[in-house]
C-alpha cells in the first residue's frame, strides 16, 4: 500500500477483507461493491471515501488478496476489536442470507489471522 495516511491504509485493508468475503462464494457485482463502499464510509463516518479506497473497491483482484498483510495494517488487539472486524466480514458473507462452506472457510481464515478464538468466531457461524 502506498498511502502515507494510516487511516487510508486501514480502510484499504478493511476493504480488502470485505471484498475477499464478498468473493468467497464466487464473483461480485457492482451492487456488492457499492454496499462495501457504504459500509466503509459508515465505519469512518464520512460521505465520500478517499480516492485510494474507492479505487481499491473498484479494482480489487481476489487472487491478489493476502489476508495476513491486510490484517497487519489493522490494530486488532482486544476481543472487541476482533468481534467488530469479524462482524463486518460476516455482514458481507451473510448478505445473501446463506452461509456456504467457502464463506465459512474465509471467516475462519480471517479469524485465525486476527487471533480470534473459536468462542469469538462462533456467533458469526450461526445462521440468522
């Protein structure tokens, strides 16, 4: 990531994780990308995302996703931090109200990368 702004780097990292979640069950259309942009904007309470974040949402390549690298850009230290991040990822994988095995696998990979326990992850593996 090239940005000097730590907030932009963190937003790009979260965008990567959310887009990876969206791609976990196959391809992603513009409606999902728009939803992810709205989630990101709401997360930081802004109306318009920085250009670098918008560009990432538009040009994301799932084959280039490195979950560990994305997580390294974030400060995920407490159980609350882990649950909030898993909640964001879960919101995307559960958008179609059907949690498929590839989405469960993706959630587990993110959970492992942030050091989440099975207990922290369990709530996000339950069908609504």
